[in-house]
C-alpha cells in the first residue's frame, strides 16, 4: 500500500491513525478535508498504479459517492480499497446505512469480514481482487469488528510482491469519462459482475458449515460479525446448515444454490438491510425452488439496530419453533445469577468546561425573548440540543445547518437565524454553504465553534490546526481569512468564556444585515486542559437557587442538600458558573495554582 486518505468518523477513525503511527516511512497518509476529497485523491493514486486506501464511515460514503459512481465506470490501475465502517445501532451516527446495499447500487464489489483476524487477511485479498479486475472495492467492517482486538501474526503474503507504481500513463479514452465511454463501461461492468458471482462462489470465505444432528431440512444464512453471534448461540451443540456470505455483492449464487439444496426453510440473520434474504428469495424464484426464506422481511429478525448473541439466540428459538423443532434445542441463556448486570444509562453530554457550552449559553442569553432559529451540525456541538441548553433546532448532516438556516430565513424573514458549525466541519463542508449564503444575500449569523481540533472523533488535526496526521507542521488555514475572502465584512472572533463580552458582540452582530460570522475560539478542554484553579461554592453565600444547574447543565455541578456544589474531579475552572451566579457564591476558577 502506497497511499492512504480519509476523513475522521467513528468507527473508522482508528484505521488511518494506526497506519500513520506504524508507517514504515514509504506510505503517504493524509486526513483529507472531507470524504469526497479523500476518494478523489486515492483515485488519482490508483490511476498511477499504486495501491490506495480511503477510509470513512457509512454517512461519509454519501459525501464520496459522486466521484465513486464515475470511478467505477472508468476503473483503476492499482488496487483501490474503500473502507466504509458501518455503524449498526447507530452508536455514533445519524443513520443506519448498509454499504452492502450501496455496493449493489454502485455496482462495486463488497467484502464483509467477520472478525479482526479475518479483516487483516481479507483486506489483502481485496487489494489483489481490485488489481485483478481493475475496480475499486468496498471493505465493510462494522462497529464490533472495528473496535475489536485480536492477536495477529503479521506476515507479507507470499503471492504478493511489492512493485513501485509505474506512474500515470495518459490515455484519454480510458481515464476521461464521457457518454460513449459510460455506455460501454456500464455494459462491461454488468457482464463482469455476473461472471464475478461465479468466481466468488469459489472464494473460500464464502462457505457452508454443514449441519449436525437432526437439523437436516433447515438452514441459517448470515454474514460479518453476525456469523460469530450465530455460532456463539449454538454453544457447541447441534446446529443447522449455515451459509456464511463474505462477498454480498456480487452475490455468490452457485454457493448459495449449493446451500439451499435439500432445505425447506432458511433463516437469514443480518445487519442492517435484508441483503442476503432478498438474494435468496430471488434465487428461489429464479430456479423455482420450494424453500421458505425468513428474516427481516418476514418479521423473524428485527428491522433495525445491532444484533447480539442473546437476540440471535431468540431468533433461533422462534425459528426452531416455527419449523417443528424444540426451542430448547438452542442452548439456554446465561443463568441469571451469572449474567452481567445492565449498564447504567449514560446520555451524551458536553464535557465539564467545554467551551461549546459557553458559546451556546452566550447566544441564548443574547437572543432571549426574540424569535430565533438555531441550526445545528454534526460534532460535539450537536449535544447543544440537550436540556437545559436546548440550542439545536435542526441537525441533518455535515454543513447542512448553514444552508437550512438560509431556507428558514427566506420563509420567515423575521426569524433571527443562527447556524452553528465546528472548525473541522467548516473546512469539510461549511465553506460552500457560506458562499451560497453570501452569493444569494441571505440574512444569517454563522457561528463557528473553534476548539482547535476534531474533537468528536478523537482530536484529529484539520487544516486550521497547522498539523497533519503525520505530525508535519504546515501553514494553518485561517477561518477569518477564508470568510473575509468570501466577502464577509463582519467577522468577529471572541472567547466564549468571557460571557459579558460574548453576549454584547452577539447582540450587535445579530442585528446587522446579511451574512455575518462570529468565531467562538477556545480550545477543547479535553485536548488542552488548563492548569488553573477549580471553582468552588461557598455554602454560606449559596441561596440554593439552582441557576447554575438549571441553565448550564455542566456535569461538574451538583446539589448537596439544598446547596449547589462542584465536583472537583470534573471541574476545569472555566468560570462560566461563577459568571452567572446571582450572589457571587462561586469562585476560585481560572487562577493558576
């Protein structure tokens, strides 16, 4: 592998960070400004004959889909693997998208690993496959594979001998997409994928686990980490025939037909879409097979969310009962006495001392009593929606808040529209929305919450930090200069933790016409924890009004009986609570110890 690019997004983030950390010195690694840029840069490297990797999460694939759809038509020369980490749950995403379905839509082959060790081996096979068939390929590890750990012996595959890329060779008939090429390429791709279905039926990771005991007429079809859940649910006992699908697209039809032979009933256990279920239903119709296929579409498997071993066990129990077997043939659940107690509910919240809390609070105070819209975005600041702040009225996708604020303001001109965006998100997808607002003479206030990092995904650098993923020091891109370059004349930079000044600036700027911007600049409290004193409450002065708790929602603020108190293990000394206490009962923060 010679080239790696990507954009941070849980659960894919650690991939590029690990490559950068363990870089032997001959691999180029970058955090691209967004997934589209990463896809296009990796495509350029692959067209030059290099092995290229690009990483993202499933919603990032939406951003990268524009170049991808055309890239599949022109193909690649070097191997190109697109790692898309799907997030069933979703645990940290807006949606539960299934990249297997996107593979069918885009006609891009999909590899679906079941474990950490298999992911290590399979990605090498994915590169070789990409080089052999001159196509980008998807590699789809889900959250439980991405965040798993396993001891692996790292060895160079014997069949692969590294070669320096030969470089880009000009050939407009091959690399320049235009209608005539597209028509021809589309037909060739359809023929190729039909042939690949047969080829992948022989791929040893698409396999059949033979049935044991009395289970002769029923089968289980599954994939990815759900294969591990299914075999765990068997607990070493007798089990039906199992089809494990490692390449959901192109679907291994011959292997599936071998699996279906002699069966009456099949249960499909998968996340998230009924990809395998639909493929088997299609095969049964195509070949006139009298096999009942059950799964999500039949109500035997839940339609959304992650599966678990316990849930798979319940699916099997129901399936056995419906097919004439005893539910007791599924090994019993863990005895209640040995079961792990459920984890306590922990709703996400802005960290104690987070400058975003101060930014939201300042805007809330400044605009109190006025008709306002607070359009949010993707990042830590999405948590501004939680009470008591309640400062996120919309949240769609990265960069959308800026454009949505414009739309609301056009319909309701009397609404003061604020659009919140983080510093990393501003570079990733906020600049175009700002240009659109300025060009179309919108009336909005852009609030850039600049905490000098990409905090939500683990504090990755971005163009405004002046550092790259490899640790190189580069010229930082100035948000102020970008905004003024677009044409904005009102660009204010303030410290949100200076509450009175922040409120004064917000009130003044919000009443100016057109597009104006306020940059709330204060570093992430986790990344740049200050060596300052911690705030404390004087119980003799505290009147128990709870204003600090009711209005800020800082996790360091608690009630001790009828008085407010501060947890010193969480307090960062940001002083925001000191500034709003009506009786001056809180002090001590922000002073060097």
